[in-house]
C-alpha cells in the first residue's frame, strides 16, 4: 500500500538456483495505473500496455548479469536494459505488478466478514459485546463450547457418532455442528465456530485504516491522491461498498419490520 515500498520478486525459473536475480517492484500509483488502463482500454496496444506496466512497476534489480558475469546496471530510462530481461520473466514481472495493485478474492471475503461482524456487534449492548472478547471467553472457559479453534467434530444424530464430515458416511444424513452462530434468520447466514475467531487480523487493520483515513479526510501517505497506490483505492472501494451494502440490508430489514407491524 506504501507507494515507496519495494516488493522483492524472484522468477519461478530461478527459485532453485543459488544467487538468483532479485527484481524490485512497486505498486502502481493511481496516476500510473490510470495511464496503463487507458492504453489497455484502447485494445489495439496490448504490447504497449504490458511494457508500460513493466516500466512503471519495475524499480531495480540485484544479481542481474550478462553471460560473462558482468553486472547489468539498472537504468529506469534505458529500454535496452529492460529488454535484456528474458521474455517469459518479463511476463512474470508484469503479472506480479498487476497482482500487487489488485485485491485478491480471499482478502475481499475477509473484509466483508469483518464488516458483517462489526455491524452485528455494534447492535449488541455492552455486556453482550464483552462476552465475545477473547479474554472473557478464555476466563469463562468457553473455547470448547464455542468451538474457538475449529477443532470440534460434528455429530451424526442418527448414528450417535462424532465425525469431521458434513455428511455421515454411514447413513448419509447431514451431521450437526457442536456450535452454530446465526447472524440473521436468512438461511445459511451462520458460522460453526466462534465468529470472533474467524476475523482476519489483516482485514481488521485494513478496515480500520480505511475508516480512519476516510473520517479524517486525509491520505495514508504523503503526496496527492494521484500519488497514492491503486491498491489503497481498490481497498477503500471494497471496504466502503461492503459497509454500504450492510447498511442497505439493515434499512431493508427495518422497512420489512415496519411493514409487519403496520399490517
């Protein structure tokens, strides 16, 4: 997320050798990313798009040498030095730069879950909120009953046996988890272990960061908004859209409840 952070990358073709070439990459800024996307949207210059991504994302290397062992100096403005990178390695670097800029689905899922839990816990009174603090859970020895570590087996009610399967291999009936926590009455909106134990630390930190930056009307790093990383703005979009989606669901539920009461 830091525009100045150097990401180290070693080609898959050199991971097993001693003293591989180490490439240094950075996340594209909003400005850089926008220029690359304009070229990509054109559709007629995909080669130029790839080159632009590489030129803007590659910021150095170590142990990159000619066949005689002499060092190839890195020159940001010298296309010849970059052209010395093997074509297949160039493709790897381009893909890695793009990956650095984008948010993987796993993190998106983690952020959406953090938002869901935050929305749920905010509606609890103080005592109920405290009951979900890990310190209180440990002191009251609830780790097993709440399946905090996710190691509790399911039970087949028909066979009266504990097992790790969702479907009993003997009777082919659904097994019952030891613990179930429902977020709502919607079918499937539940987890089978302590909801707090499923929170991702990185997602919590990122959600808090986005909310802090947004509320304080500031930027995470020095410079203008165009000098921030594309990753940050992608992250901001995911966090805020998740919160807006949750708020919309809550408003819809409130409208439904009002409709029932008026009926």
